[in-house]
C-alpha cells in the first residue's frame, strides 16, 4: 500500500513542478506579488476552493457530522453573505487604492501604527494557523503511511516544506494560482470518489443511505439535522449564520493570503466575477463534505465500526485506510495532500508579501529591483524555516489541547483587524499622532479580554457558550476602543 501511494505522490509532485516551470519563466517581483495582475478570474475562483479548504477542514467537517450533524450548513449560509460584503465593499476599496497588501489601507487611513499592527497580526495568525494545519496533515500521513517505513516525522516535515518552498520560490503568486488549479481538482476528485466508494461498499441506493443517516449520529441522533434552535449552544443556527458571515469578512476579506489572489485579477469586474463563482462552487463543495460525513457515519453504523470514543478528526482517515480498500486510501491521501499544499503555498507567498511590503517597505527602501528580489527571496526562505520550526515544535508537543489553544489564539487576531477596518471605512474620525501608540496596545488587550469572557461565559452569562460570534464581539470592542481615542477631523477653516 505504501509503495502504491508513494508512486502516485511522486507523480503528483512532478506535475506541480511542470506547472512551476511554465509559470515562473521571466518571473520578476510583479509576477511574484501580483501575478502581473493577469490571472484569469475563473482560474482564481476554482483554485481558491482548495485554498479555503485546509487539510483540517478536509478531515474535520465530515467527522464533526457525528456530533454536530449538518448544522455547519448554517456557517456556509453565512459565507454567502460574507462574500457579498467582500465583493460589494472591500474589493472596490482595494482596487481603487491599487494596493499590493490589503494592510496598506490601514496605513493610509489610520496611520503607520495601524498598518504595522495589522500586518503583524496577520503574520502571527497565518504562520501559526497554516503551519499547524500543515502539521496535522503531516501527522495523519505519518501515522497511516510513513510510520510503516520507519521514516521520522521531522524528515517527512522537511521534505513537504522543501517541496512547497521550491515550487513557490520564483513564480510566487502566479505559480500558486495555477498549482491551486491542480490541487483543487485532486481535492474534489477525492471527495466525489470517496462518496462513490462508500456507496459501492454499502450496496444500497442513495435513498437507503440517506435513511440510514437518521440514526447514525452520536447516541443515535439524526445526522441530517440542519438547524439547532438552542440559543445557548455553539451550533445555534443564528449564531452559525452570523458567525459564518463575519468569519468570511475577516478571514477572507481582511486576509492577505486570500485577497492577494483576488487582486491578481485584471480588473475589479473580473475580481467580482471570481468571487461570485468561487462562492457558488464553495457552497456546493461544503454540501458534499457534509453529505460525505453523513455517509461515513451510516457506513460506520452498518459495518459495526466503533467511533464513539474516536476523535472526530480521525473518523474519516480511519475508515478510508482500514475499510475502503486501496482506492479509498489513495484518494484520501491525495485529497489531504492537495488541501494541505494549497493552503500552505499561498501562505508562503502572502507572508512574504506582508513582510516585504508592510514591514520592510522594500519598494521605498530599495530602488534597484535586483536588490528587492534578493530581499524577497531571503524573506521567503526565512518564512519557510519558521513554518518548519512551528511544525517540528508541534510534533514534539503533540496534544489536542495545545492545538486547540493555538488555533483559538490565532483566530482572535482577526478581531482587531475587523475592528480597525470598520473604524476606517465607516467613520471619518481620526486618531491623533500622540495616541496612535495605543493601537497595538488595543489589539492585544481586547482579544485577551475576549478570551477571559469566553472562558467564563457559562458562569457569567446563564449558560451561554460563545461560538463564531466571539469574533464579532472582539471586533466591536476594538472599534469602540479606537473610537474612544479618536477625534473629529479638523475641517478646513476651523
């Protein structure tokens, strides 16, 4: 089995480097950072599916159906609303300012302190979040594939990062846009083929499988439940929809990784077409992931597979490797690798852009493009080393609690970004130079307060548990704090 999987992995890597060779010809800094703003919108839209679905999503959305049923669909409905806001408000703003980094807006509107704060928040969040997502992909592959060959996890990690580093090093964003096309295709094929394999193994019609989902959830619950009406529950449908909307606005519209691909389109019109197409495809793909989750639960119930005490992230790989034969194992591996690579490669490029444009300001510091390219390549290499370091540290201290905490801390960084952008776009107030040092202080204090609130919400708020809506609270508190230290703009003649 391992040899079979490894052979296809080599084939997959060769395809990546063929695309890299084509897209990186005559590459310069504009190619790396903006794709020369010539990316076809439909290629960007399709490729972004893979970028938005990390390896964690690939495993967790189907697995979580066991405990949360189809309630994740409420988040998907929120995605639609969020992408409409991005297309209607944020994309026009970014194209009007002709930015390379979206955090340049914070500098022009609020001040350099906000610019630096936004870019640092993104850098920390993306570095930790993406590296840990990639680690979880590597961990699953290690357990089910490479441990059988007695290959240490650090070596697996090094090889994976070197592959990503090499195919993104020259072509940057232009290469990422086209390799994501390949990786999204593999991811979607894995999803569809797994569904087909499960159907074949169960031997019944889709109607029979759908019926079996009615008792396949935890404690015999109905996997097909879409809306949870308990307002105190994390899965309450109103919280899911509103939370999904603001998560999309913050973690896509205010995220350099995701927006850099949109900004590589030729025009605002193309970027909006890309966003609309991407949204439509993403909704269908998430429905298929939920359907796959329900089918996995029905399959486990029929075959007598004990998943009651199994971490939900392990349900999909356990069934794929142990019960679906070579075909099931192979498509799972390639779906997982595709999701992991397509999430990590864009992160390398986005973090390099943030450091070069927002922190080092290479266009202002160096007039010689050769010097700019040299600095950019050094930054890219250093980021890959940091990425690898986070993965190695995580592998040495692996436990579910640690991973959840780091993901939670990383996600809080988008709250201050949301608050700063709301302040900049929806008020005309200004922060005096003498008070701008408070911006990074607010960006640290408010998320800390939100963490305390979330940790004690059950005791303080009559049993209420925060879900995705904590991001909104975080953003609104940052907005309120910025408003408190700001003043009305001075009018001419006053």
